[in-house]
C-alpha cells in the first residue's frame, strides 16, 4: 500500500466506529467512512472540545453537516506549493482526497524527469488535484469534468497555486464524447489520468457505469495517446474492485501500444492515534521505461 504520509496541512488523527477525525489546516472535522469497522472509542466524546463540524448520515440517504464551532465557508490548505480550497460539501466531501498525494508525487516526478514538454489529459478531473500537480511539474494539462462547479473550483486551486495561464485548458463535457472528438481532431496526449466514479452522468445526462464503460473509455483513449507516452494512471474508489482489474486492463491496452512498467495496489492514509492505516481506494499505473 502507498501511504500519503508527507502532508503538513492535513492529518488523519483518529478513526473508530465508522468515523474519522481529521485536521484540515486549522479546521477539525468528523466524517463517516464505511471502511472503519473497528472500535477505538467514541470519537465524538474524545474530541468534542476540538471539533469544528461533524457530518451526520441520514437514514434516507445523504446527510448534513453540523457546525459546532464557527467554520469558514471555504479555506485553503497546502501540499508543498500546491494550494487547495476546502469546503463542506454534500455527501460528506471536502473537495479533496488527500490520499491522492501519492499519485501527485508519481506524476510530478515522471514529468520533471522526462526532459520534455508533456501534454496531460485529466479525465473525471473533479477539483483538479492532479491538474495542479502536473502544472507544477511543467506540463500542459487539459482538465475535463462534466460539472461546471467542479471545473470552476479547479480554476480557484490553479490560480491560487500560481499556475494560471496558457498551460491549462478547462473543459466541461462528458469524458467519452470529449475523447472521441479529440481523436477526430487528431489531438494526442503523452499522459492520461482518470478517476472514474462508479456511476455518474455527463454534462448532457449521459449515463456512466464503470463496469460497462471503463474498458471502452480506455480503448478510446488509445486513439489519442501519443507514440511516446509517459504514463497512464487510473484511480478507483469503486467498492469490490481489485487493483488487479486495472492492471489487467492496462496490460491489454496501453502496454499493447508500448511496453512499459505496470504497477497496481492500494492507497491509504496513516492514522496518527493508534498506528493504524486507513485504506482509501486503488490505483493502476502504466509508465514508460524512460
């Protein structure tokens, strides 16, 4: 498992009974996580005096935030020189998945060490963690997401990180349709990263189902992958998916175009109080041998 253990502005402090207690800069949150089935005490009781907000699940689905202290509508944290806006969102989210720092490091190192200008395509790009990281490494990034709100949020992260300019292109679109149009235009990319949801809808209501559509999307991506690709990275939070599923897909697609190194596994976060690790999803990577 790859651990995102280099954070200074984020900390997973404790986890118990389906909840995790985190520090986001100077703000302390308590949020649910289905992986946390162990019992390390009542976190609400343990940390009530140093807790800004807790997310309560609803029996009808979803849930809501309860602010116990004055909590800003938005605040920023840093990962090295990368700046990210954090907000209390629906369905317990904050706009950033801190475990993805391990993939940001991987992409930044590959881009910097390539010695060439790399064109990156970020699909299902959300608020742009990977986009900001690749821009910081000197790449040109095309950021694609079906939600205009998420794309606007990415712009905030890019601008505040100091990387706004001609090296980034923002697209609000269904990712499959965008990839197909890029193929017709003859555009290519040296690196592709994607974080596909289990289910979702595109900009015009297109239905996405990872089990039915992921392999097809990657096949379509082969049409726009350059002849000298640098990396192809797939993240997934889909329950029940093994990382070896992603490895198999990469072997049958990207590695057929150009032989390279394929790795897969889990990403996770260290838990400060208790010396535990919280599993946070899977990854599959193809990378060139350069």
